[in-house]
C-alpha cells in the first residue's frame, strides 16, 4: 500500500507531487542512513541534538552512529536482523537508529511498561546477540532480561551525554538545576547480570577496523513500532515501517516541496515515547532531515509539562492535550514561570487525540499570555502570537495530516467554511477519503458527511507484525475498486479538504435502533466553552453512558450549575433513549484525569471507573 499512488488525480495540482514521488523512487532509493549522510554534509557543524543543554553537532552524531554500526557488525548483526531497543529519549537513541539502519537491520522499539508476557513475546522475536536499553528502563524489566538469552544487554545511562558539571550545560539555569542532574544507574544494573555491559564498554569490546557498506532500499523494513495500546492496555499492536516512510515524509517537508520557508537550525522537542513512530519519524527523522536540532527529553511526566518546555525551549513541540493543559494550568493558574515567556515556541502541536472546544480556548489563552512565538520571525514577519496547532493520523499511516496555527486558519477559511471549525489538512502526498455503506458497498461521502476515514499514502505501514489477519482487516475497498487502509475513526472531510476526526469507529452502541457514538454526546456538552475544557464520554458494561468532563480552572460557576445546564442541553438535543442512559462525572483537574502511558486520555480506565461506581452504588 505504501507505494500505491495510482489514485492521485492527474491534474496540475498533483503534477508536482507525482514528480517528487518519482524522484524519490529514482534518486532516493536507498536507506534512511544514506539519506542522512547526504543531508548531514550540508549541516555538519550545526547542532543535531540538544540534550538538557548539551549540544551535539551533525558530524558528531554521524560519527557516533558509524562507530556503533561497526561494533554491531562485529557483534554479528546483519541485514534483516531484528534488534530490541527499549530506551527513553536520549541522544544515543539517534545513534542506534542510524547504526541499525546502516546495516539494513530492523529496530524493534518497545516499552518497559508493556505487559510482562507481551515483552517476553517481543524478546523472542529479537536478536539474541544484542539489546539496547536505558538504565531507567532496565530497572523496570531487569528480571525479564536477566532470564532472557541475550549475549549483550547494552545499558545506556541517561547521564552519558551530559557533561560532568551540570553548570557546563549550554543555557544552564539555576532555577531548573534539578533537570541537569540525573542519577547514573548503570553500576547497579551491571551488578544484576553478567551479560550487562555499558554502551562505551560495548563499543570498546567490539571496536576494530571493519568495512560496513551501506545497504538497504526504500522498501527495506526498518522500524517495528507500536500503536498507542488504547484498545488493549499493555498489548499494543506491532507495526512495520520501511525506509520509504521516513524518506517520503522528510522529503515532503523540504522547503521547495512543502512551500514552507526553510527554517533549518530551529529546535524540536522529542518527548513522546520512542515505541511510537510519532517519536521516531515525526520528532526525530523528519526534524533531522530538515537540518533542525532535536531536543531529546528523557522524562515523560505530565506534572512536569511546563518545565520540559522551559528547559528545552523548543521552537516546535508535539504533546498530547493532557500535557498542554497541564502546562497551561501551571502557567496561568499556579503562576509557575509566570514572569517568563514562551517567545521561542513557533509551533505548538496537540497530537494523539482531539482537543475540546473549551480546551482550544484555554490553550490559546495560555499561548497568548505567554507571548508564544514573539521572539521569532518568518522571513521578517512576526506572529502576533502562536495559536494551538493540531496534528494527527495514526501509527499505521504516520503523521498524515496537520493544521498549523489552527485559529489563524479558521479565519483564513472563514468565508468558505461559514463559521464551521477548521480540521486537519492532509499532507500533499496523502489521499484521504470518508466512506459510507450504501447497498452493501462502500462509497465516498459527500462533503461534511460522516463516514469511515481512510487513507492511502507512501508512508502507510507495511503491515502489522506477524498478524496478516489484522492487516487485511484494515484494508477496505470502495465501489471503484480502490484499496484504502482504514484509520479506524469516524469523521468527515469539509469544503477545503480538511479532515475532522470525531471518534473511534468501533466505539458505539445501538440505542433505539441507531448507532450512538460518544462524540454525539460530547459535541453537545462541549458547547459550554467557558466552563468545560472537554468531555470524554464512555459506555459502561450495561450500555449506560458516562460523560467525563474536565472543568475549566477559571470557571466562576458552581459544579452543579455547569452540570445542570449540560444535562439540559442533552435533554433538548439528544434522543430521549440516549438521555435516559446519561450521567456526568466531573473532574476538577487534569491531574485527576486518567491517562495512558502514551499521555492520551485513558478510555479503558474511564470505562472501568464507570463499572466500579455502578457496582458500588448497587452494593
């Protein structure tokens, strides 16, 4: 599917896209590593990595990855071999990615937070010769690894790429001193298993002259990453991406192709877990290919959201809405860093899930108050302030649509959309459609008509790992015989071609003979943008509906008033059979709200809470 561009309409608009795709096929049919070799020559003395104040240049990054590739080859790692990687966001993650790709090996990037039985299954599929893991992750699964038959468990300290004296870090700030000091836990790790070895000792053990020839093509399988795991917590599906996913995505972000200005030298935040291709492709590969600097953030705690922005000072940041809300609350309500501004923040992306109407207002209030982007200019043009942006797609397709500066786009398209909301605009190389069932066949929806969102692009996954049945289930064929890969969400496409995602396709109940989706309820509750940040409705095991609302911290009304008005709207706008099953649960703080390890709202946990409360009240 990832090469299937035959459905692109042949017109002036797509002629350039076809040329770029053909050029990639002809002149970029190589590994991602080879692509980075060519590009890094232009950026050799520019910072490629920012790590808690330490800067690593492009040529230094490539030299480190070449040394690691040599050690891996001497270890016996070759083309097609799958290597387990369980790391947080540290500079060495980039070295491991590049080195494995140079050898045409696969990188299986999993998380220590998965179910233990699932991790054992993953380890059985990976090479027994070597595994890379950061010290903090090793502590979580040391028992599993110590019982695994792996020759070299390479432990990477989170402190390895930091100077001995924290005050030597560039942009060091005394007020954030705790973030420049991390504990080196490798000594403790080494004591637990004689097959553990530090990263530097591994390089030393397998050093020596050896020719490592670059191999691999666009279609060489490279990344085994994982979905967010929200369907079955602890057991996310493994997906395979080829070099094509990385190279096409990066190429279409080049200034002469995208039409955006060349912004090389800026800094982007890589904080999302590395078991997601959102991190490895969007936050690392895409950024490095543009000559940007990647700010690797090794922690992932929602309570530190604002601190991560302040210490890394990213010009571009991807975070889930939970993280953005926490940063806004800390800045606006708790007045943390209130004297400082986010003048460095050029693009603030909410990713991974929808943001409510109230959230959008709240986040834009935060960004305006913090004067986001005020210290930067694009070709001499200063933004009045940066508004929240939205990005999306799924791990199966990658980041296939986004809208930069959402509020400004709303004004730009105001005449065409006539006051309707702005959605996410697809990347140029992506075909997106909404399909509905008609006489037993899937046909294309009209504009603004709800349907199953499907896509087809050069960055679509190769498939689910060892799960052909699930892969085929994702492929849907329309009445024209066109094959698409389902995004597994219900949504619509508007007059300007933007995608609006409403909710998961399988999460509905039949009530009074009709499909009822959680978003049917949330759309009504979310109308109170002054008092409610967002609403996330779930069904419990008895098909009762619980709308979980997060209150705006600046609300001046009582909880009872807000809930009563929300129920009144639901009474007036929803079918009586739906209304009779509805109740509202209130969360006063984003900290109370359950989130998954990937930072998204935890739907499964909300369902469990609903069932527990029903059992409690019944008791």
